[in-house]
C-alpha cells in the first residue's frame, strides 16, 4: 500500500466513480475496524485470503489503516484523507462496501472493507483493480496496481483443491491447473454486472446556493441520492424517481457550511459519486 502513495502525483483530477460491484450503503453497520493494525495498508494480504466457493457467501472483511505522512521528493507530505473510489474485477455475485459512508478515511484512521454476496463465476484467480484518491491539499487519484499494490481473490467449486496465490499474475484472470472448467453449484444468472448509473455530473461545481445534477441510468426505478461530508456523515438524503435514460436533479446548499462534500446516487447495488465543493 505504501507504494500507492508514492505515485499519487501521477494524475490530478476531480473524482468521479461508477462501480457496478459496489454494494452501496457503506456505513458503520457494514463492518467494524479491528484497530489492531500498527502500519498503514490492508490485512489480510491476498496470499493469506482463503478461496471463495461458488454458491456460498464469503462475507470477507479486509482491515485497513490510513497513512499519516510520507516523504516525497525530500518533503514530508500529510495525507489528510484517503478514499477507495472503486474496487473492480471482483468475481461475479460479490460486491464491496466499507464502514464509512463516503468510503473515505481520515489521517491514520482505521477502517474496514467488507466483501459480500453469493459468488458465481468461473474458477480461477481474479486480480482486483483498486482505485484510490488521496487528499494532500488537492485530490490525487491513482490505480494501486500501477504502484505495485496487488490483491487477488481465488474462486473454486466445491471439491476443488486449494491452490496458492500467484502473486506474479499480471492478467485480470488466470485459471491454475486443477481448477474446474466452469462454475457449478450456483446460478449463472448473476454473472451479469451491467453498469446502471453513468456520466454523473454536477454544474456548477463549486457552487454557492444550488447545483444541477445530471446522470444516465440504464434502468428506471426508485433510487437514493445523498450528500456526505469529509468525515462520512450523511448531511442530506432523498428518494429519486429515475427513468431509463438521461435524468436531472437539483441540490441546494441550505445551511451547509462551505467545504468539500460527496454527492452520490445509488440503486442499492450500483453507485455513482461526485466530489462537490460548496463555496463561501
């Protein structure tokens, strides 16, 4: 994880996240940080994570500890916050959520990421794609894999032998010798991970009193929009009647103080999130 921070200057951008494998509804009820980690990073490491079995519900909890400072170019840089933007390439049927509504941890804060659902995917090893954003005065987003942080999940059928994690894997998926050819013991109907919400935008941003939200939805239904602050506390929420296609909504400042917030819209399984700024 430490190498991730050393590449955070590689790209600077406003945060937009659309993730079909996000469970939605992150918050304190999802999991409880252990508070036992003494060093920044993830635990357990992927080479000690047990395989998940098709047709079962693993409910795996990964513990996390954020950074305090690090040395970059001879200067000590403080990490004000670190956010998990997306965690992609989970085996089908699984999704992730964290103990923070904004999936963001403050300086040195402990957190956790829960992987849940019923797995139904081809047996093999899946290389996860982890995108994070660090706030070091400006938001910096990077692909953790590009920095050398690799995390793998293995899927087996009931009866398949455990195979050690191949930490040298570069492809998104690999099938070790001895694994079954295809998934058994589960419904293949859940292999479809279609993105529901996309092209989320907020205009103007920053805004003083009111902004217009626009996004595209692949389906109609009742969804939830919410605004959370940097600590992950929900400051606004309401239900939206969403149609298939282009949608618009408006958000108002009301009595919120100036600062950085996160706007999100979710159908309970998929979520799109946008970093927003309320100006003085």
